[in-house]
C-alpha cells in the first residue's frame, strides 16, 4: 500500500480534497499502481512549528 505524506499549512476541506486527488492521480500515473492502493496523510502544521533557514517560518514570513 503506497503512502504519501504531506506536511503543510491548514487548508479548507475543498483544498484538502483537491490535494489528495492530485497526489493520488499523479502518483498512480507515474508508478502504474492503481489509485485505490494509495493512502494520503495530510499533517497540518502551524507556522510557529516550522523552521526554515534557521528561523521560525512565522517570523520569516513577516519580513
């Protein structure tokens, strides 16, 4: 059972559905594995829980 993990910002339900469909479709096309076999996990992460370039993403985006 192929698994896709996505760590990113909070999304509205419609965007989550779009993201899951897109990941699944593309992975299926590239690998030749049927779509029904894929599992996608979305992990919502707040900007104060992510570091980029040695600083919090929250602070970086304020610049």
